[in-house]
C-alpha cells in the first residue's frame, strides 16, 4: 500500500518539474568537504528551510537503506512508530519502504507498527523529494527493467521512523545497530515562534550543544526533533565523532516576518574531532584569514572574510603564534570558546601582532618575513590531584592552565619542546601566573587540553 503525499502543494510544489527546479536552486554555492552517513536537517516548507536541508543532504553518503528519524507532531505514543506502507509517494514518484528491515527492528526495539501517525505528518514527507532529486529513485517494475534500466538511478529504500515519548538512548542504540548497513537522516527544526533576535540566541545555544556534545544542556523547547538530535549526538559521543555545521538561519531571514520565526539548521557527522576536520579541509583558509587580518590592520582596514564556511561559525578557541627568523614575535589566544572560531582567529591574529605586551607592534616591512602557527584548542578538562607530586605525573604532554584565584597562566603543548622537564615546566608556569616557582597550595587548580596545529610548514 502506498502512502499518498499529504503536503504537495503546501509545504512544497505539487508539480514534478517545479519541485525539481526549486530543489536544484538550493544546490548553488554549497561546498562539499565530506560525505557523511548521518545528517540533521529541517523539515519546514521548502521555500523557508530548503537551503538548510539541501546543505545537509548534499553531505549525505547514500546507502541503499536510509533511516528517516523524525518527531511525531500530532500523535502521542511511547517509543517509536514504524509504518506498514510499502511505498511513500511524492510528485517525483514512489520511494520504497524497507519492510523486511522494519520487521527486524520490531523484534529488537520497543515500537508500534501502524500507519496512523504517518497519515498527516510532514516531518518525514518533506525529506523525500531531496532523496529523490539527488538519487533519482524509481518504483521498479518489469517494464522499467526492459525499457529504461540505465536511467533508473540508485536503488533506494527508506525506513521511516516517528519518535514519540522516548529515551534518546533508544535512538542512539538504533543508529549503532544499523550503522554499517544504512545512512541516517535526523529530521528537526530548531526554535519555534520567537522574535528573530531571541530565536538566533536560542539556536546558537542549541548549535553549540550539538557541536560540543553536552547532552545535559538540551531543553525540549530548543527543537521539535530533539530526541532524534540527542540520539545522534549520543552516538557521536560514544564513538568519538563530531557534528559539523552545514548551515543555520531562520525563517525571518527569508520572509518579512521577524516577530514569529522558526529556526533551521543542518549538520553532518564526521568521524574525528572538529579541529582535525578544520585542519584537513580548511588549513589554507585559516592561515589566509590570520594573515589577511594582520595585513589589513597594517593598512588600518577592518578585515571581513568572504564566503565564510558554516563550520567556521561554530564556537572555538585558538592561539595565534607569530615568528620572524625563527624567533617569537607574538603569541596570544583564547583558552575557552566564547565566540565563533572565524572571529576568534581574526581577533587573536591582531592581538598577537599588535598587542602582545612582550613585543612592539609588528611593522609593515616585517610582514613578508613572518611565519604563522595556529593552535586550535580542544575542550578544557580539569585535572584532579592530591598534591604537587601527583600533579606532576599528570601534566605531560598536554597544554596546561594553572590558576589560583585571580592569577592564571597557560602554556601550549608546544612549550614542552623548550621545557621538557616536568618540574621546570610547572615552576615556569607558576612564575608566568605571578606565583613563586616553589609555591603550592590547596587553592591551585589545573586544567589540561590538546591542540591541533596549522602552520606555514604544514600546509
């Protein structure tokens, strides 16, 4: 039995040519760095959320089976719901349901199998035209194979899942169980019906939680598909993966209504740290940003980068180190992520060049002789210790923050190259914080971090 399209003509065009044309328009100016097996995408009307959705879908690494995990907006039930339908229809054709896999899921996970919650639910339906547009799936029959086999495109089946009252760990377990056999689309909008400025604040907070994996900070009002988002975030945390931002904006950026807006964002899963993602795909861009920031400041111009990658609008902390003829010429940075990384890089570049108190400001004639190293910081972790002897066993090979009340100092991991002895390293850090080298007290706190380095020598 086919699930007929319920929202053609409202959430998206009901004509195939018009629908394909609209979806194709969202593909413009989207750079694809990495293909991922899991994405988060919005599900509103395409004229509002389509650009954000396509930014996610273009990063999707398609498997023959694609899970679409979406919130139920109208029906209340426990755990998850799976359909009996064999196909879902849109103006672009029919897309097959993997009913065999649904039966298998029902044997392993708490769920209900019923079509009722799917009958008037948009959160799955609006995702289907994107899959069809990109993969050209087609309802296959004998005539298709004989007449037009070469034009069928990639065979594709879906597993539509609606989420009810559910523990997010169930979603994480489901993703883990089928990770090797499928790809995953998490369907969710962000904040709903706040004034635009407040919506941006809420969505920025939500994005930071998704990107740092701090599940305990989520609140239900942040996203309608929050359980699915938390499930994928939990899966990422379990496996040391990161969620990379592909796009984020709100309906007020599209329409003239700034009073009641809906937020949209898309992310894709990356099997490493975010900082290693930056190094792999954006080393040269980051180096150019740092250099241009300083170069423009020398001409008393404000530098505003063009075509900023969405991933670099994620919050991050960095240090910029400048050398001339191998000698330090400036080094300033941020220990904690308090602003988008692109802004942090620009600010720290200017501060290292012109406001490091140890050096006079860089002069224009020096610029072409400078070399640059950017350290992207991991999250800061507290180091528990009993006494100084215990602390000394735990500081290598990390970057270390040492603090006591208002006194604080930081050394990057690279400092170990100059101070390889642990005791000398720690004593020097104390002096940098304004403490005697032989000083120690129960009020001292220590924190550790790692860095990912991008430099002239590594690009």
